[in-house]
């Protein structure tokens, strides 16, 4: 007799997310839950939908721990660009930026410039959609949307600070929160944790700037916080067993040691779970990869920290239109240009010889901390009205014209503005070290930045690009992860560390899964695609996309994407995702509650 399943996924190589090898199995799904994992074929009932997964991999839906979907999820809750690549759970509220407490205008100011999305669109979305004033109401508001993927969230430190101190006071070095204001911050953080937020996200790197007219170009509010404030908020996180997500400073006065000390559980203190940006093989400082490889494992073992780096497991290649790229914020001449909204004023500045001397001096200075390698011989022009320069580097153009590479670059920016499009790779360019980072136990797969940097490149499909690398390496001597290990790193390993009910695909688990065709894991996963985003004024979003790799995505038991097409009405008339609360499981996944309680 046929079982009346809602969905059967038949004949695929099933991975449960644990890191165990795959097995050929049928999955029977009913009421959003994996009810049966069967060695033999399951029989479909008259109302059963069937996905034929023969020759394909069936895995838990991917978890994306670092997105900036905070505005987009309100206007376009299907978050389809992630879903089409097999992502079923995303985390928002990273890097001190959330849209929970501050006003719509304030949130737009702190969010827009650093994440390179239109400020007016962000403010408009928040003004139109805001129905909440507390973290609990925010969680309820997200639950009421026709979500595509499941959503988990951090409370942003900048958001919290602006709400408590006001935007003006929150971006001045003179401000020291009073005892009452610190108590208010702690109370609001506790409220957010009660509502199921994962913890607090912060930011200490001062190159991230705010938008708007009044305080434009000040660093993000959380960068003005001092030890007393961090200690007060970390005490709440430590007491509640929740997470601090942040990024260290990139300056001559590094603060990375403070994060290590805060995370440490030495001397009987409870460890603070800490996730930092970013483990990378940097072109600017190649030897730093060894610090990224060995710091976290050694600290976790000997200093009793619970510390993880976030790592983008693909080359960190970024694109720019003209001079609009966040890496220019890291030195004075670049920041001065980005401070100017008006293109005429900006071009006047870029044309001044005194400005160019300043820019050249900072470009040539090899002893200042940096993210960008500052090498215009490693920056390729990919689009320009002057077709003669396309495919060349700015260094080559400078050589042809007999001028400094900086002058060649600035000449083209002044002449063509945002019609000049170029790219450069900042990190993760050496396969040997990319493989080592992908295997490292102190590193988490993340930092894709989905929802941000729409023209500069975010990495919505980095999960598939990692699997492509793993799949390709199987036929060579360069094997570094097995398929089951890679899937574990992209699913259950992340979900368990963040204490989320996700990342597993066994009987009793919520049916969030992706069907991957290994034949589609080829060079096409690295190809570029552009499409306008109506919610952001038809700004073209640039992504990597290949619809032949992730051939089906199932969220909460419903097929939402299949063979390059989304289900009718998905994300508008109906949705499948829900707000995932830290440490909470659905009725049949209670075994992991005990595991989490012991962490």
C-alpha cells in the first residue's frame, strides 16, 4: 500500500550532514518533516510529488552564516538568489548592522554605505515595512512574511548603540555611556536573546563608514565603543551562552588579542563563543595565512577559547564601477573621494595635482595596514566606453601613456565615471592555501555577504563553488575534502555551532534539502550573471550563477525551486521559511537540544 507522502526524493546519494559517507536512499517527507529514509524504493500516493534524484546528491540545505539581507528580506522575502543555489537558512544582522531598534533613517545611514546598497531604497523599505519596536516584535514580523529560506539573526551593536545614545552621540569619541545607558543596552540585548537572537554582532574596523548628510563618513557607531561597553555586553553573551560576531581592526594598533582574551575560558570563566572576519590568504600580506591557519586551533586547545574565523572558500574577486569600492575607505585619499556624493565635486578633486600626489604617496606606501594590495597592475578593466583599454590593467594603460598607474586610473575615472568597470582579486587566490583553510577546524565556511555589494560582487553560491572544487579534486592528487566532509562543513557543522535547528537530514528532521547534480559542478558555477533588482531601483546585481548544479531546493517540505524555475507564487503568495530561534528545535529534533546544552 502506498504511503501518502507529500514528497518523495528517490534514488539519490543521501548525505545526512554529519560527515558520514553518502548512501543511496529514498526520502519520504510528510508535513514538512523527513518521516522515512528508506533503503528500498518508496511508493508515491496520488498526491505525492516526486523528485527523481538518481545520479545526484541529496544533502541538507546549505546554511549561510554571513549575509546582509536585513533590508531586502522585507521587500523581497523569497531571497531567491540564495534559494536557487540550495541555501535554506541564512543569518542576518552581521557586522553590527541590524534594523531592529534604530529609526528607519538611522538604520539606512549605518547600513547603506558600508554594504553598498542605495540609501534611499533602504530607508523607503524600512519606512514602508516597519511594524516593530522590540526584538520580539521584529522576530514576529519576519515570521509573518512569505519567507523563502529560514532566517536567524544577530542584534547589531551599531543599531543598539544608536537607539540608546542617538546617532550623533554614538559616533563621537567623547561619548561614554552612563551606567544607566549601559544597563539599558544590556537589557535590550537580553530582550533580543529572549526572542531567539543568536547574539550580538559588532564591528571594530574603522574603515566601514556611515551614509546620510549629517554624520556622513563617520565610522560605524560600534567602532566608538570602549572597553567598559564591550565588557558589559560580552558579560550578557557569556552568561547566556550566546555568540559575538565581529571583525578586528586593520591598523597599526591591532586589537585581535582582545577578542582572544574575551573568548577565553581560562581561570574558571565561561568561554565566549566568538566568530570573526576573516580567514583569508591575503595578497597584501601573504604570510598572514599561517596566522589564520594556526591561531584558532591553538587558542581553542590551550587558551580554552571557542573561537572561529569566517572564511570565503573561493577567490575574493571584487568588481567596481569607477571609484565606488569599499577598499578605498582604508586610506585617506580614497576615503576623501568616497566622502563626496556629487560626481562633479568628486571629479574636481580627482583632477587636482595635490590630490593625486596624496593618492600616489599612499598607493606606494608599503608599510600601512591594508586589505587591498594596492597594485593597479593587478586590476583589470572589464568595461569602458573606450574599448581600447578593455582587458588591460591600469598599470598597462599607465605604461602605454607614460604616466603613473594611479594617474592612469584617475584619468579614466574622471573621463568615464561609473561606466568604467574593473576587477581585482584581493584574497584566496592560491589553491594550495584555499584548500588548507577549507580543511581547518578553526575556520567556518561563510562571509559570502549575500544581500550586499550588489555591483561589487557578493558570493551567493560559494557553497556550490566549494563543492565544485572538491568534486574536481577527486580526480587529481590535490584531494583536500571528501564530498561528505564538505557538505558537513556547509551544513550541520555551522548549524550546531550557532545552535540552529538546521543542517541535518535524518528521520525526524525538518525537510530542508538541496539536490545537487555533480555533472553541473563545472566551470559554469563561476560564471557571472547580472539582473536588475526592482527593490533597489533596478540596480544590476552581479552574481555567480549556474542553474545546472543545484537542481532542486526544498524548504520545510515544499519544493520551492526545481530545474531552474521557482514554484508559482513562491515568495509573494506563500513562503516556507521561518524565524529560527537560537537553541530551539522542532518536535522531533530534540536530541540536539542535549548536545547544545552541553556546549
